[in-house]
C-alpha cells in the first residue's frame, strides 16, 4: 500500500505557503512602487508641494537677491531725484511691480503698481504740482536680515508753489494784487509720515508695502 509520509506533506504545505507569501510581498512592493511613480509624476506636472518644501523654495528665492541697507538708501535717493525732476515713472521704479505691492493711506488701500502710478499722476499732473520732495529717514533696519526684508520709517515733506487764486476764485484782479502785496505766502508745505517694507528682487530692493499718512 502506497502511503505518503506526513512529514513530506507538511513540508510541501509550508513551501506552498511561503511561495504565496513571497508573491504577495512582491506584488505589494510593485504596487507601492507604481503609486510612488504616479505620485511623483502628478506632483511634477501640477507643481504641488508640501508647506515645508514651499517655504524652503521661498527662502531660497529670496536669498538669490541679497541687498544691503545702503542699497535701500539708493532706492530712496533715486525716487527723490525722479520726483523732483517731475518724473513719476522714475519715482515708481522703487516699487515692486506685481500683485503683492500695497499702498496704504487713511483713505484707501491700493493693490497694484498701476493703480498707485495712476493715482500719483492724477494728483500731481505736472512738475509744478509735484513741488519739491524731501525724505527724513528716521530709521532704516532689517525686519528679517536672513530673508532680506527691511523697513524704513520716516517723514515726507512736499513744498509746492502757493496758489492764491485757488483760495478765493471770486477775487478780482485788483483784489488779487492787493493780497499779494500783503506779504502772502509764496509756498505751501505738505508733510506726513511713512513706513516702507522692502524686499529683494532681481532688480534690487523694492518697496512691497508703503504705509503713508
């Protein structure tokens, strides 16, 4: 009578189980690899990244555009030069030209470079209206030196030619002359304060946030 050895049967069963387990492990590893590849392709195409990676990229980008506080002073000097020459476009070169720029006053918050430019050109249509601008720089400091974020706190002053005719448009020419002869002021002075936040760009430091009052 032909009978099988129980030990042989047990060995075959264990071998079969090990084979199934090995195949299962191999399949799971393959699936994991496929999922990883698909995830990588998706992230590459969509540009998605985790917050830590985004922060690292941002810091890396900022560090590509280092500048000094002396460079900030040069930007302000160039703005003064442009304004006092009647050139608002040159003055506006001191600002960031993207959607991150903000110009904050007690009347409104302007949210684009073009809006700020248009507002200046409307309020100061010519060199005479622009007058003579002066900056008094009370403090220039780093907010975050590692990220190249700086702040300027100071005072602004504009001296304009006094326009007597605008004080009372109903005055006749004889009355107007009599006022002039009374040692009337020849200039008006406008003044206020400002706080500027500078960031690094490929074109040097630029104003990203201007709070003027």
